[in-house]
């Protein structure tokens, strides 16, 4: 139990078991977001048991939500002060330095970047590497200067594929060693999903925010379309969600609306995907369940795709079903499969580096892959210092049917 109870916004006292932190965080973040970090700080000060405070990846979702709420309500500076307090605890310092010791390739990459022409985060990196994460955050929040060099990808070791600026953030190192429930598929099927019930206008706004992430995929698809030596090639976006990618492909002129199909487990996502693709037929968007025996038939009744895209779909499956899922995707017989996966687990996704081998076992050879380059810019510069809910290293893999 945290040793010092803290008052909530109405001056009442709250007492929490450390084991309740994740659940309580979710409630507190809605009512009193400014209490999240003090609560975690207290837990971190309670010795061995305090380790639980940031031991689960769920805890980082609460911290990230508190960051957004406090920023929106003008309490961004208070949030930064609280972050510094949390990182000043002995336990946070110990956990971060243990993590850095166990990731020598990452510390090497951080040291090497200091040898290049100076940048805005250099002082913060020096402080982080010398075991002073709280001071590192203060330095990174205050400094100005060039940010571009921190967008390079870490090439070796356990953080391969992450942009270097992830590793500048002390919270990234706490997050990397936090535990994660690997049973993610049930969350997609049973739990309320983020952004569910959003209005059409809100979805269009979300699409605009999401678009820069997916933009590098568009030329990849255009090149594959050009290679298919037949009239009117057809693309199926599996796990299409709200249909952002099919909308992007239409708006960017990769394929006409009639050639774009999408499917997902959730009927409301399918309905929104149809709404977001102008001039589409409702039949182009249909529900499927990759865990159902009938999957192949359901898809082939609607479309025989030349290209399949699956963006962050395979990470939604548990280890005991991924082989079946990949076999089912491969059985659809598309000439190309463009898959986006991740090496890092989040609360709702699993991280796996071996998926190309699984596709190879089902008749597809990997043509190329590229790590997504997530840039650090003036807009997201504080992401190098403050908590996020996840730090994904996403990978785009192009597979070609081997025959
Ligand atoms: C991480 S989201 C990605 C959405 C979209 N591709 C994107 O990149 O924005 C994964 C999507 O896969 C869908 N999904 C999860 N399990 C599925 C299943 N068993 N069958 C079909 N779709 C599933 C989810 O409903 C969700 O829309």
C-alpha cells in the first residue's frame, strides 16, 4: 500500500493497494488526472512492492491519458513537474539504469549520436546515460535546436527498429520492461474499442491525423498495381477498421473505389469504412472472422484479391492462433501481401519478429521490409521526454506469392 495517502480534488483521502493501480488509474484519469503521477510516485517509494506501479503496460495508457487531459486543461507544467518527481525516486532510477545496462546496443546508439553535430536532446541523453533520468527530462523539455538526427532507426539489439528518440525517453525504458498480457484477441472481440461510436465528422478528423502515418504505404501499393499485368486489379484490406486505408488509396488515386474492398470483425467499423469510401458499394465491405473455419469462403464469395493489405492486423492475434491466421490469409491466393506488424507488444497487440517466416511456410517470399520512420518534429518533440501509451516499432513487409 502506498505509505502516504493522497487527497483527491475534493480534499478527501484516497487509499489504494498497489495491485489496484491499473484499475484505479483508469477511473482516476477521468476524474482527477493530476493525481495519477503522485499515486505512481508514492507506489514507487514503497520499496519492493512499488515495482508494481509501472510493472504493467496498461499503466502507461493511464499516464498518457493524464498527460493529454492535463495539457488540455492548461496543467501541462504541473504534469511535467510530477513526471520529474516520479523519475527522481530511487526505484525509477534503478529500473532505468538496469534497463539501459541490459540494452548495450541502445546505449551505444545513444552515445554515438552525441558525436554528431549537436542537437536539442544531447544534454538530456548525457544525463540519462549518467543515471539521472529526472534531470534528463527537464533538459529535454527546456532545450531548443535540431531534432532531425534523433529520427534514425536503432539497427541492433533488443530495440532494433525503434527510432532513436524513443530511447531518449526514460519512460520508454520503463515501458520496455513492463509486462503485457499476451491474450490480445479477446480484447478485440469483447471489449469496447477505442473510437467506437464516433461521428462521421470525428472519423474524418481522425483520418486526417492518421494519414501521415500511412502515407509511405501509398507508393508501395501504386508500384505493385503497376506490376500486375492485367486490367482492373483488386485490393482487399483485411482488418480494415474504420476504412482509413481504403479511403487514403482512393484519395491518392492508387485504385478506383470499385477496386477497393475491406473486411473486419466489427460490423460498425465496416459500416464506417463504406461511408468513408465515396462511390463504393456496400458489398465491398463485409464482416469476417479470421478465426472462423468459414473465412476463406466468406471472402471468396465477395472478392478474389490481387493485393491484400493487413495493417497491424496480425499483431491482434495470440501466439497459439497466429499460424492458422497466416495460413488463412495466404490461402486467399493474392499475388502480393503487404503486412504491417510490430516487434513491440502493446496492451492490444502482440509483438513478433518472425512473421515473415510464417508467410514463407505458406508459399510467400518476403520481397522487402522497411521499418517505419517515426520522425520527431516541433509538434511531437515532448514525446521524447513525457509518457506515451506505447512506443511501437512498426515494420512494413511486402510478400510475393512464390509460384
Ligand atoms: C490495430 S487495428 C488496425 C486497423 C487498421 N488496419 C489500421 O491500420 O488503422 C486491427 C483491426 O483488426 C480487426 N480484427 C481483430 N481481430 C480480427 C478477427 N479475428 N477477424 C477480423 N478482423 C479482426 C479489428 O477489429 C481492428 O479493426
